[in-house]
C-alpha cells in the first residue's frame, strides 16, 4: 500500500507542477483533465501526509522515552503521545485503504432515474409520485439540478411511470444505491375501512451516457411524434410535440413529452436511449457491475425489495443493511443523507473485507 501511496504522491507533485505551466494553462482541455485528476487524488495525498506526520510524531515520542530514563513526567508525556499516535495511525491507515479502493468510473456522472408503479395499482402510482418528490427534494439539498424527461400520469395525480435526470457533482455516486424495489405500507386515502395496503414501486438509476461512448446509427431508429398528455394546459392537446424513439435492433423504446419543443423532447429522449443502451451493454459485459449498481441482496433480482416505508410506524427500513429509522416524514422530504451514508459505509466495509458487494 505504501509504495503505491509514494507513487501517487510523486504523480500529484508532477500534476501540481504541470498546472503552473503556461502552455498547459492555455490548453483548456488538458488543463481541465489535469485539474480533475488533481482534485480526485488530493484527498489521498493529504491523508498520506497526515499519516507520515503522525508516524514522525510516534518516532519522536519513542526517542524521548528512550532518552529520558530519569524524568518521570517526560516519560509519562511520551507514553501518552505514543499511545495517541498509534491509535491515530490505525484510523488513518483504515481511511487510506478506503481512499485507495477502486472507484466506480460512473460516480461523477449525472443520473437518469426511472420510477415505475409496481404491485398495488393506483396506490403504487401515487407512491411513485412520493418517491419522485423525495429525490427532487434531495437534489435541492445537494444543489443539484432536476428535470423531468417523461411521465405517465394517472387520474388521481400519481405516476404509472416517471423518468427524470439529476445533474450535479457526485450524483451517481450517491443515488446508485436507490435501484431496486421499494415497498410502501400505508392506508390509502380511498380505503374506507382503514386497512393497511402494501404496494411496490421499482426504481432504476442509470448513469448518463457520454456521446462518445455509444454510437447509434440513425437508420436503426424509428421516431414517432404524438400529442402529449397530462398537465400543460391547452397546448398538449394541439401540438404533436411528444417524441417516441424505438431502437429497432434492441426493441428499446423511450418517450419524452415534458417540453413544448419537439426538438427538446427528441434531445432528452436520445439521452435516455443512450443511457439505456449503454447500461444494457455494461450488464452484458459485466454482470457483477450490474449487481453492484443495484446494491440488492440475493440474486439481485428486482422482485426482491430493498426498502420498506411504513407510514403507521413512521418507519423506513433498508433491508440490505438492516437499517431502521423512525423519521419517515423527514426522509420523504428529501433527508436521505443518513440512509445513503450508511449504504456507502456498508459497501466500503464489504470491499475492504474482500466480500461481495452489497
């Protein structure tokens, strides 16, 4: 580990020097690439410097202890410093192991989230709307941008399905754990006898694909226009601005009807199509990565729930890590950091122990 850290520190110093070179500063593409790398390895280098300083403090304390045989007070101070430094080194060493874990190459990407009502009919559709609101409010707390791509609204204001993009630094790194089946237990407003119903909603989180990663032959696309439905005033009934794109070789179909402009809807639909095709290719090439992305137990099948939201008990339980929190209102209002931080910690612990990803 330490030879690797030495190599990273030397590389860091080299980048630091390059960033002061006028020729590199004038080349914006190279400069941005170096700045991104500089930023990504800075935490590792800073933590390694902290380790070396603590190691030096430990050595000095040991030297004092060996040279102060007659000074009781000095010996006690040195012994305290030795004990403290050893404890610090253990903590810092563990931090360094985490920082050196292979990084998911998608972590810095924007995400496309697709929420679909599952078992439970209208109640599932209503909860799809609740989850969409939860993720939108979480995006606000992180100062990320959220925009709807497509939706299929029900008569009571729920969504059979809704897809949206969240753009911002580290969006995928934190939201990738949300993929899977979310179960809700509550009394529906339409339930006259007050019985608790259980419904499910599926959530898929896809990293946004770069244009250079996926090449789509225009001849493989069937593009249809249709009139948008749902909210939007009279406009939706008059203009065929909604777009449906079918990728003929795979049969993948995407729709976008959120924008009034046909051009904007087509642009958004293409982003979704590229992300879906890229994800399908990744799953084909590396099923282990797909399992890691979903963070699901057992077989990783979507039929297995990852989380339960119980309204009567104000309880949220994440079944993958056995986490239960009794603050459901807060969570549904976008307070997701405690849940996501726990999932990240559990995932890192599994990787450090050499076990399978969660």
